[in-house]
C-alpha cells in the first residue's frame, strides 16, 4: 500500500465514524504527534471531490488541533455491498 499526503480539508467523516469520538484521545494523540510525528496513516476511500474517512478520526482531529493542513493516508477501495 502506498502512503500519500492529502489535504485535511478534503476529508469527510461520516456520522458512523464519529460515534466513538473522544476529545481526550485527540489531546493525547496531538501531544504524541507533536513529539514523534504521525506514525500510522489514516485510511480513506475516494468520494466525489473528497476523501471519505474509513479509519483515523482521532488522528485527523489531532493534526487539525496542531494546525496541520496535510495528513498521511492510505487510499483503500470501497466495499461492494
């Protein structure tokens, strides 16, 4: 899998992805990313004119809190129903 850098502003997080959101986890991650950098890329799939977040909401929010505009990501294929 190829890791790419994408614009955070082009990421859409579906409601079901947001259900387990924890602000204290974002604070912890932001601190860790500040010290060690982003270790694990998020996973997204292509949507219309944006990326749809599959995994990594806390990493996205942590990087936003740090004022970053880009995030490392892996593009995965959408699942067929």
